[in-house]
């Protein structure tokens, strides 16, 4: 049996709102995410896929790229000043032609709130053997170039926009660049709504290393964007737009550890939005936040405005949960709704056979009248009793 909340001291817990996948490219977008509750910021920008911090300037990516690039498969060592490489300025269209030579720019963030915790992260893509988009909260790994849509023709001159190598090579780089050995890891982004992975493709990534943490089970941008105008994005086996709950249950049925993440993606930068993780930690510091992601001591939600989980206890025979206010509590065991209780407390009797749990896993979902939904991480019991 494995309970991700086993070491949580609920009476002393601090709930820190975070998100493993949120694009915040400027001060206004950062402030919007802060307004809607985020306090731990593993910001996941791309073009290029580089962690942002208090000193980040867009000119850093054009005048002094600090990670290697590849050109026609050959490594180009940093530091890279793109002014020294782009000798085809006359071929560019306006207004891009006039932007050369690149010059120093202001900081992306002019004022970071004093209680905001920034962690390294980025969204990596452009793999040679997968259309995956991958985040790596707590990792300093960098990839790709600034030329998102080839306005400066880097791609036409041999430079890939994204990583350019295999996802396995990129995963190794992300893991090697983790800032804390006990915290952070790799997340698989929008596995159904954009990446359209088969189950086997997800299994392969989860099996690569135990620091591959899990999948996005809710992506707010996928929920809000009108995918129906693009039939390629329809996912018939996920009845709720933006959610990947059925995929999650299929993964968990195999006995694999897979945390479920709720994220805003591009939605976090403006207006109200949904999708975040509430990290349950003993201290509001970066190391504890990233360790919570590694250990699974967090739960996904949409708004972060309650109800909150007050306590959670699991044993081989029962699961107990208490909330700060009444809601519908659903216990899902082996991909089936096994019990539903309305109230602020509920207990689930774990099915038994031959004196052992007769389920592979059990997890809890909460639905509140306000529209808030909570998704707790699964308790894994291993194989069914024989």
C-alpha cells in the first residue's frame, strides 16, 4: 500500500497554490496569476523553453543564449549571440528585418510579490520522436530558440524551434538539471486534448524514471478553447472537455504511480481561470513545494477557493476524508465510482478478499455546489487479492 498523504500533519498544514503548467511572460500576466491565488510559481514558458526568474530579459535569449543549440544536427556551443549568426537579415519580412540587430530589453517582471516563490520550469517540445509537450518543475533545463514562428528563419537555416532530439534525451537532461534531488520532476502535458497519446506512449514515459511524476488530468486552456472547430482535437473517450480522467484511471489500473495535475496552461495570464494544485506542506518554502510534487502530497482543483481537505487517512481497510464544508464526495476504485457521500466527512470501506485489499487503487473526487472540484492523489494497493 502507498498513501501519498501518509506523512502529512494535517493539523499544521499550509496549503500553497501552485501550477506546473502556466505561461506568464510579463508582469501583467504574473499579477493575474497572483490575483487568483498562485503563490508558488514554477512558470513554464517556451520559445525558448527556459526558466524565468526576477532577472529574466527577453534579450537574454537573443544576445547571450546560455545553452547549446543545434544546426543541421551539429552542436553550437553557448554563449550564443544571434546577431552574430543571422546573416540573412535581407531575406526577412518587416517588422522583423528592422528588429536586427537585437538590443538589450527590460526585465520581463518588474515587481515580484514578496510572498511569491519562483521555481525553475519550462515547457519543452519539438522532440524528434514525439509531439509531446513536457514540463519539468524544479529543473533548470533549457531547450529551443526564441524564434517561435520562424519570423527570423532560424528553422529554415537548420535550427530546430524546440529540443530537436528524442524525448528520452530531453528527459535525461531535465532530470540531471533538477535543483533539488528530492523535489520536482517531469509532467506530461495535455496527453489527450493536444498530444493525443496512446496509453502505451504514456506508459513508456512513466516507466522511464520515477521522477516522471504523472499527467495533466485537467487543462483549462483545453477546456476553454473551442476544439470542436478542429476535429483533430476531439477525444471521444474523454467525455468532459479539458479532462483526462479516463486515461488517468486506465493508467492507475496498471498499478503504476501517476500523479494527476490540474493546470491553467495559457489561461493563467488573463481573466479568471481554473486549474491548480494545492500543495500541503509544513513550510512555505521552495524545497517543500517541490518535494510535495515529488511525493504526491498535493491535490488538484479548479478554483482553489474551497472547500479544502481538512484531513485524509488511508489504511488497508478504509479511507477517511474530512472537508472544511459539505460537498459531494466520490470514491473511485479501479475506475468505478464505488461510493458517493454528501457531507463534510466520509469513510470508504476498501473491498477485501482473503484478508487483503481487493482493489489496485482508490482515489477521491469532490464536487462542490460552487463548481469547485477536487482531485486527490490515488492510494495504491497493488494487485488485487488472489
